[in-house]
C-alpha cells in the first residue's frame, strides 16, 4: 500500500528526501544559513556600531538611593504565610495506609537502635568492670 503512494508521487518524494552525498549536505546547509556575522561586521562602521550597541543594551541600572523601602514587618509576615501555604499545597501528602506503614517502620527501627546501643553500653560496661574492676 505504501509502495503505491511512493510510485504515484516520485517528484515530491525526491525533493523532500535528504541529500545523499556530503557535498550535497554542505550545499543544503549553506543555503539554509543566514549571512555570517563577519560579513555584517565589515559593513557596519565604528560610529554605527556604538549607536547599535547602546540601543541593544537596554535601560540603566537603578542607583541604590533610588531603591524602594522595605515593606513593613506585618506585610512581610503576611507574605511569608502566603508563601508557606502555597508551598504546602505542593506537598504530596501520604495516605492513611502509607502513614501507618511509615510510622511502624520508624518505630521498629528506633526500637532496634535503642536495643543495639543498650547492648553495647552494657557490654562495654561489663568489659570495663572486668578489666579494671
């Protein structure tokens, strides 16, 4: 079926195909490229260049004394609370099942670590009393 379509429009297929040789690819790339920057730089005189760069830079930076005053403590506090609430909305909260599972895992781990530290404490205490005791 696709062979029929290819045979019906051979001219369109050949023009849309990618170039086969490296020379053809280079020629295609060169025709697609805009004029090089070096050529543009030669055409622009030094005085024109200064005017162009000044217009492209944008506006000047404000002076320090021109800066606005800091918002009041109350407005900063309200802004802080708004940002905290917006961040809390982004949190993926665990389901009840996940919460119970994670709590159980934490309690088992803490119990194991307490038993390990207790065992080491008792063991080292016994060893010190036997050695120096």
